[in-house]
C-alpha cells in the first residue's frame, strides 16, 4: 500500500511519529472528538471562508469535487491552465505528498500561496505548514512567487460592515519557508520510514502530547497514568511534571519529601499522601467577615467569536449573553433567583441588554429586579 502524506499528516508527524503511525493504521484507538475541539475546527473553517473575500471570484475546488481527490487534482490543473486568477482549496500531489492550498492567486507566470489561520499570530508550526506547501508545489513544477500566512488582527475593532483588510493581517513568510525546505525534506524521509515500519513506534508520553496541539490518541498513550498522578499537581510546570515522570515518579504519593513545591502544592501533595483534607477556618472566617448584604452569587456565560459579530468588538472578545443570579437581600432572608438569556436574533448585540438587566432596569423573566 502506498502511503500518502498530506500537509496535516506532515504536521502531526512533526509533533510525534507515534501519533502519525496511529492515525494512519489504528484509527480505532483515537479519542472521541470533544465538543470543544469540534468548535475549534468549525472556527477555522468559518475564518477561512471569510478570508476568501480578500481575493474574490475564485472557485472552491474541494467543494466542486466533493472530496474526490483525483478529481480535485484534475480540476485544479484545468483551472490553472484555463487562466483562473484565484482558486480556493487548490489540490496538488507529487511524490506521495498531498496538499490543498487555502487560497492560490495568479501572479503573472507565478502563483502566490495564502495559508489562512484562525489565530492572531504566526507560529513555527504555521511556517512548517507553509514550507510543506512550498516544497510540494515546487516539486509539481509550479513557480511560487510568495507564500503568506493570513491571520486575524486582534487589534481590529468592528464598526459597521467588516473591513477585511483590517480584520486580517497578511504576513509574507517566503524567506522562512525557503530556509525550512530542507527541514521538510528531512522530516518527510523520517515519516515515510515510520509509515513503512511494521510496528507502532516505541515513543513514551511527553511534552509532545500537548504541543503544538493536543493529541487525539492520549486516551491510548496515557492509559497507564493513574488518577492521582504527578500531572495533577496544580500549578506545577509541564517540564517539572514530565521530569518527575521521567525519573520514575508517577503518583503524587511518591513525590519525595523536600521536593520544591509552593504552599498550595504542598497542601495538595500532603493531602493525597495522608488522605486528609485541608480546611483553614481562620481564613474562611476572615473572608466571610468581609461580605456585606445584599450578597450576590452570579454565574454568567460568554461567547468568543473569531470574526467579530457586533460593532465595538474584536476577534475573540468575550461577549456575555447569559447569567444566573442568586442573592440574599439581608441576613435570614430567603435566597432569591433571577436570570437573563439574550434573544437569539442574528446581528443583535446581547451586551446592552445584559448590562441593563444586570443594572436593574428592565424586569427579568420572573419579574424581579436587581
């Protein structure tokens, strides 16, 4: 069987060879995709769709070919040959490599690659991603005049219609990817060797399990880690946790006396070792004495849209849309409750209604006022 390495698979392999192998041959060991991870993928898709309007008028090859890779490669070649100026999700393959380019723009006899990211900066991983694409298109005989990362500008404040040239920053990384091409070639040689092996690589857990992305095989690779492991020590750096693990210390109870911990970490470790809780009555009493009636207990929810939906908001700004509030007017009073949930009306900013209700102006659903 011929092994194909796509750009996403290449990035996975750069993070961990074991993850690369498991992804290719043991999909049954993959963790169930969480709602949070699904939301991240959805955000990336929506940002990519909006960014296409920076270079309008293109054809979406992936959409046109409905997941048929062979057809996508043919359609891409046909569009390029017929004079297309802009192509979205252009497909390329050579030497068992495969990539879809987010936005491909004609530049005379050459082409410009634009890789769209839903982040607010350019990372080393994005540079590798772009370098893979540059390497592949070069193998395909495509002359590439520039490679850029298009990412969100977190300083942009929406006012009226979206201003795409302000919402996005376009950063040329051509020189970086040219330098990284040798790194791509070296990594590909290693990755093809891994995929051609007969067994799962013997790679232990490590910092690579979380960086640059959380691995979706952690349930398999971390199954030997117990509930009260050193990885649960609050506030301890990832490097220190991994150093403890590498030295053979896996459980909290085995952390040696005298190991450097802060006050709260010592309380946690001591509690696990001796199966006892920690309750500082004096501090609790001191805190309670600072409270004055009426007392409010408020829980609220926010959303963080990558593309700002409302005026006077920025990418990933927290937008409150719901709260639940319990409060005691005075000592001995019955606990009261009120709540607010913004109306789900497209284009309607929930912040003003949230503030007014929280400020005590309109009545809440149950008629109470703050």
